[in-house]
C-alpha cells in the first residue's frame, strides 16, 4: 500500500499544520485520517520481510509496538507543531516521563529536578530512580542560584515542569537550559501547562519536551496518551528503542483521537486561556481570597518569566480561599457550571482541591513548600461562555 505523505502541504502556519501535518492517505483518499487498527503488517515475500527487519524505512512498519501509520501521523503532526525534529507517542503522559528519563539514565548518573512537580513525576524521581543508583537532587525551580549550585559537571539531566502543577510556579527555561548545557547536561521539560500552542521550549533550550496528551491535546477527556519530542537522533536513537521494547507505545485508536484533538487544539486552548485570564482578573482582590494565582496577574512572582515562556498565557488559575479547607469545600460544592474532577485542559471547566486529592500523598511539609494550602483550588478553564464561568465563580464565593 502506498501513502501520500502530505507533510509538505503548502502552508506553514500553526493552524494549517495542526489540521494537515503528517497526513498519510491510503489509496481510498479518505478525508479523515484512517485508524489502522492493526498490530502487524503483511510482507510481499520472505525476502521483503527479511529486508524490513534489516532496515525499516521511515514509512514502513513491523509491529504496532514499534510503530503504526496512524501513530506516525500523530507523531509527525505534533513534531511540526512543537518545532521539533521528531516525536515518539506513548501510552500515557507518565509513560513519556518515565521513558524519557529511564532511556537516558544509568546507575551513577545525577539528575537535578525542580521540586514542584506532578505527583507521579515526584514518585518516579524520588522513589524509583534511586533504586537503580541514580542520584536525584531537588531544587526550588524558580531559584537560578539553586540550579547553578546543584548542576555540577557530573549532572546527566535536569528535569522541570515549565509551569508547575498546581501552584503555577514558572521556571526560567532559557536560563536553566543554559546552565545545564554549560555542565553538559540534557534539559528535559514536562510542558503540559505551557501547551504546544504557546510553547517555545525547543528554541528555549529543551532537549526533550514531554506532553501528557490526556490534557489539552485530547482536550475532551476521552483517552490517556503522551508524547516525547526532540532531535531525530535522540528520539529514534535512544527513546524509540527503549519505548518499543518496554511496551509503552500509544495505541492506533488513541493516536486517531489525538490527531483529531490537534486539529482544534489552537482554537480550544486560546479560548481556555482567555477564560482563565478573565476569571483571574474578575476575582483578583476579592477579600474572601488569600491569593489568586495566574501568570498574567502583575503580582505573580514570575510574571516576567511567564511572558518569555508563553506570553503570560495559561489555561489554569489557582485560588486560595482565606477560610481554608472548609471554605474551599463549600465553594466547590456550590459550583453549577464547573465540575469537580482532577483532569485539566478539558473543554469543560474543572475544579480540583489538590491538598485532599491529587497531592494528598505529600507530607504537610512538602505541601507547604509547594504552596498547596488547605484553601487552594486549581481551576482548569474550559471553553464555556466567559460570563457563565465568572457568574459561577461569584455565586460560589457568595456561598462561602
Ligand atoms: C497529567 C500530567 C502528567 C501525567 O500524564 P498522564 O497522561 O496522566 O499519565 C504528567 N505531568 C503533568 C504536568 C501532568 O499534568
């Protein structure tokens, strides 16, 4: 079967690439990307099978754990959006984080990581890597002096979330990647909160960029997925062999969902970012709130860095109710439009109480250093009408 590779289609704008990038059409000329729900591929002859195993061309496949046409379309499309040479799609965001770290690390290596991370990332760094002899040092990601001190010449990699979950700390990626490069270390970035729409992570020095595609890229709460992006040499030389032999590859059906998600990503994420900003501005200064956190608010401690990273855009905000957990629960229970859950980046606005759910496992001390107070609520803005969201927020605050 021959496919037309439409990757070179006319336009180079982000929305054009998000709709057309990576498309491979079969002889049927289908409009919507085909789902190749096949685990394997038939060879014309024994010689052809032998040749394929000796050298697998860029549009040739052997087994779905190694690669699949639908998955490859997704990988090419997101690589074009991110401005990366190549990508490997994974079964979940955590398969991507684990794969990116484990494929390049070995016993005796040293990793320096920002400490404000997604809960499962903390588990990998804190509880797994150490068992295999990797030293992991945590620093305050917003403190450049701390990075300079910790990133010794023995450091293999630095790891960070550009905008952290849930307290929205912003790390100065260009500065940290420069520190890493000088020490000969790789920069690995979990870039979920920046999104491919606003990210400039590759040009700002990231060697590997990771997304949980479960979040904005699916954006409709349907499936788990992840992706690792980087140079062709790293993706095909180090990441692919590790992922394809350890079983963390994305399924063709998931890749199809994610391809369709990419088509509307730009529209959804811009609408979400507008809603998040409008909500933050509408309630900033309310006396019932100890803090309103959004990178575009002038009192955000890293407001300037956020400008460099994403133009100050973020689809999430966090609020800290002055009345603590009791007030936070009353607020959550009074909401009518926004739903209580723990996903983010969805078309639906989602509210989360990190201290009792996503970050429940952390010690009180860890919660305090990460700014996860009893009154903290994370709000992932959806694409609903801005006025409805602000009215929902105001009514719930009145119910507190
Ligand atoms: C959700 C998330 C992950 C994990 O992704 P899954 O798809 O749930 O495995 C990792 N990092 C960040 C920042 C996330 O938000």
